[in-house]
C-alpha cells in the first residue's frame, strides 16, 4: 500500500516539473515570457519544496525590477532582521498616479464616492508561519498579476490597486520552512508521524517571541504588526484576506462563518449581504477544480485582532481562508494523500477569486463602507457616553503605551488642558487624555473602552472580552456631558526627568511601569538597591511626599562604587525608564519609617530561569521572555525540560513555570526543584503549573478549589448539543475584579487594592489557611467584562487568584491566571515583575495559634 502511494506521489511531483502552469493556472491564460515563473526563478516547482523568506523577497523584487505593474516596498523588519515587504499591483498608468489614487480614495471613502478611482484591496498570507501553503500561493498570485496577458487581468490592473502582504510572519515561516525542507525525503514520506510532519517545540506558528500574530492586529505589541497597521491605514483597503491552514483531514473553509459569532457592533450588512455574495464566487471557483469545502459552521469574527476581522471595524470586508494543511510535502488523510501543491492551488484559486469578486462587487463594497461610516457617526451621536477620560499621572510609561496603541488604530486622542474630577477621581491636566466618541472610528473606540458588549454565542474561539483599558488598568471614566476638545495628539513620549546629585540617598516609587527596568539597570551597574517594605513621608522641595510600599532607596555611602558612578547610573536608570528619581539629604522622615529602618531590605538581582520545551505552553513562556527582553532588559535563561537534570539550579534565585504538561519531569527532577525551594529559591508558577506544583506537594496546603460545576442530578441532553452545552462552561477569557493586598511585595507599587485581572482557564485556589498568604482574591461579584457561566462564577467568587506559600527557606508563588497575557496586560505585569524582583524577600509570617 505504502509503496504504491510513494510511487504515485513521486509521479505527482514529477508532473509539476513539466506541467506546473497547467496545474495551477486557468488553461487559457497567456503569459509574458519576459517574466519568470516562481519555478524558473527558484529552480524548483512550487509545491515540491518550501520557499525560504529571503528567496520569496528576492522573487518579488525581481518582479518589481522587470515589470511596470509591480512596486515592492520594504515596510519594516522582524526581530530576526527579516524584511517585511508589501507589493502593489496595478497598471503602469495607475502606478504613475499612485499617490493621487491613494489620496482620492482616502478622501472620498466615508461618502462612498470613489466609483471613478481604482478599487483598493489587500491580500495577506501566512500569519501562522507553519501554515505554509499560502505564501507559496502568494508567489503564484504575484506571477499571475505580473505576467498574465488575459483581458480579465488587464481589466483588474486598470480598475484596481491590489496590495499584497506575502508573508505576515517571516520569522515563524522560516522556522517551519527549514523544518519541512530538512526532513523532506525522496521518495516523500506521507506517514503523519514522520518527523517532517511533527515540528519540534515551539513550532513555526508563532513569531520570534512565540506570540500568535493573528491576535496582534488589535494589541499591536510587535513590530510586524505595527508596521503592517501603518501600511493598512496608509491605504485603508476595502477587502483584506487572511490565508490559513487547519487539520490535515479537513477540507477548505471560506466565509460566511458562524452567524452567532458575528460581532454585534459591526453593522449587519457585512454578514448578511457581503459574505454570502462572496461565498457564491468562492464556491463556484472551488467547484470548478473539484475541491471540497465548508462554510458557516466554525470560526468567529468577534475579536477585532484577527487578520480577517480587523478591517470589519473600518467598513471593509475581511475574508478568512482555511486550507487543510499537508504540514510538509505530502501527508496521508482519511481519503487520498494530501500534497503541498494541492493545498497551494486552493489558496491561489481563492486569492484570484477574491480579486474577481471584489471588482464585480465594487458597488456593494463602496456602499458597505459608506453605510458603515454613516452608521458609526449616527450611533456615536446617540451614545449616552460622550467621551472617555483616562490617564495615570503616576505612570507615564503605561499611559503613553496606551495612547500609542490608540493612535495605531487611528483613534483621535486629545490632551486634557485643565485638571478635572470625574467619579471622585482626579485627572491631571496634560497627563490625562480624552477620547471623544464622536469620531469616524467610533467602533474601535467602543472595542477599546467598552466592557459590556454582549455576544449571542457562548462558545468563544479565543476570548470573550478584549477591553484594552482594563488590560492597561488605567484610571478612566465615561463622560456623559459634552466636552471641549483642545489639543489633538499625534504622538506621545513619556516625560523625561532631571536628577539632582545627592551624597546621602536617592529614592523613587514603583508607580511607573518601568520601575523594575530602572531597578535592574542600577543592579547591573553594581549599585546596591533597597526597598522600603513600609511607606514613608518626607519633605521634597518644601512639600511633603509619601513613598508607598516597595519604594526604592539607594543609599549613596553604603555602596561598593563611588558616588559619581552612582549618580551616572541613577541618571541612566531615570532616562531609560522615564522615572522621576528624588535626591534626599536626610534619612529622618516626617512620617512612616526612616531610610535606615529594618523595614528597608536589600534587593537581590534576579537570576531567572524558565522551563520551556515539549509540553509547555509556548505563548505564556514567550510573553515572559518578551516582557523581560523588550520592556525590562533582564536576561532570562530558557532551559528545555529534558535538560533540567544537567542544570545547576543554584545559579538561579528564581524559577518560572508557566502552564503546561510537566509529565516529562520525573521524581528526581521534582525533588531537585523541591530542595532548591527549601534552600531559599523562589518558584513562580502560573495556571496549570501552579496546579502541578500543588499536586506534587510543593505546599502542604490543599489550595485547589473544588469544581462546583459538577451537578448531582444528571440531566439528559441530545448528543449533538454536547459541543454547545459543554463549550459554554469553558472560561473563554474574561475580565475579573480582584482585591489585591497592596502591602504585600507582590502588590507593591500598584497603589490601589481593586484591579482588573484576565482569566482564561479553570485554575482557582481556595484562600490560604495562612492569614497573610492570600495576596489576590476574586471579589464576590467579580465579572467586569466577558462571558461567564454560572457554574464558573460559583467556583471563582471569593476564592483566591494569587497565593504565596512558604516552604523551608524558600517560597512558591501560585498564580491562578496568566498576568502577562499577550503582552498587553500592563496592569498585572507588575504583579509578575514584583514576584521576580521581590520574591526572594517574601517570608510568609507564621501564625500564632
Ligand atoms: Zn492559522
């Protein structure tokens, strides 16, 4: 059987060499001979090999060089220094007036009056790096648009500007490309368990920091996305495609998707009219080549951060394509073997069909956008909320990061001119900002600020809320009266501060997001850094100032380096972190502790290791790696689980374990970790890693909250209802209000007991039996935003989210949730950073009975 299969596939591969254009392209097509096919340029038939990103870029540049129809722009580069390109396909006449086309297109789009201007659409490929068929299809599409002499193609180029992002995730794609090529056999092996088809951890899906870029369109954490958003808004296309792959035994998916998963704030016209119309074109094209497909039963368009949904919030139409993946060159399925070439052909056909459908449906696309903006402006006028005010004068870094995100989405932001009080909270002039609802991108404003958008579906593919104001945990208020708007912001940078030289001490508080960055910078420069475990009040320039829990103290004389070097390091730390650092001439404070108090502790420099590799959730690990690399500048050693036996654990004072399956750790490894904790180590565990540590006896406490979802009387349901009923019980990602002990080192610098926390898993702790160990507790009415099943609410409310257990000389910090979710939870990042920087100084108080 296998032998026949190999012979067949070999034959199949051979066929591409001689007849490749016929396989991919419509038979009647005529092509310019001056333009090389991808096969001629690359030296192998498309589908017989995985194309490296640099070769793909070279091919696009070659097309730019040879043809008047193509322009290639470099829009940026990835963490691993791969070029991000965007290609523009249109007639040479249109190319000569491209800027005029763009500005007219943008100027008229709100009114739908762009009938005489070429239609702008964008094709996007390979956001998940190991869904490799699409970038190969991008090269075929590029060739087709550049070389075809068919009248239809000429018409497209005359009447359209086709933008193409041929590889959204170059770092991830190359990781997979090298994997597939290095394991490729001849004859090919279709066995699904062959190494070619089973990538090693973390796989090519993610970017450099193991983030899913198909969530990042809304969060804009990474350069790939920031560059892409700038290009997107520069052009604001009417259509955006997003090509993916799914399981090998599936078929092909195109929109319309699941109607219960349509975003309720996006006008219905898109879902009821545009998607079904385009669906007709896709089905026709796939019928013609005999490909099977499905629609309507899966995939959501709720969340604005997917490549196939972001544009929907700007009056355009986003299209998702999901092709069953060969994940390698050929793989067995429940029917015939799936070849890479076959998967590429479906993607290519869908891309050409998108172009064909878009130009045919141009009047409807123009109407869609005009109606969308009319609707936005009308609903904004009806909104009882007139504006949002926000800002944290104590944290310029976090406030600026949030504003830059709003600006990336082209949301209008204004600076507050005079200090105001809303809902009992003071918003400082110049340090607070206003976002009026009366603006064209009102739907994005709602997506960022609203917490209570209700969704009809209770099954969430990904998350059930994404209110960014809560992720950043910034003070904010809804303004329901009319507002006067003064200065519109076009960019923002956090304030810089000057430091006065001191011969006695420097102090700063932990309120700024970059406080830990400043601490680490000082430690790196050899400065001894201390922390006040109790607040103090002192006079600064004639006024009293209180420094809260955890504030940083740097004595000048009790140091191993001279005061000039300390001053230099202090200045660098202040400017690297935009931190206001104060000089003091006396340690005698007017309130609270003095600077030489026994409540002032010397901080240890974090020596951090994180377990990674098979079984570990790459995204959670990557979020920590990214946080420490990009925001703090703190190195973290990533040790593969299989190498733990070789690790000298004493090199590290802190070990991090994120969610995962830790069955690869045997008893010896576990005992090794336990004795490291007993000897003074700080183990930080997140979600299921916390459950693992509890079950392995890292604490004597029974911390796992019982599952109240279990019902005693068992009702009988229909078999087919299981997906909906059971899925509805899952915690699909919601925002909770929690009470935080701000006097606990984990809560240092937050300033407020009530904070927002993101939860997307079932881990919940019972409060600790030690009165001082429950650092974070879910409130009794905890849901801020998102979906929550009644059974989950019962399990969560009043229970614990963060517990610290003391074990020997060390301690274990249990997080029920992921405080670093998607690089966007600036609020709870602080708790995690506190665990790293203050963990080794936490001694859980013993209780006197
Ligand atoms: Zn995908």
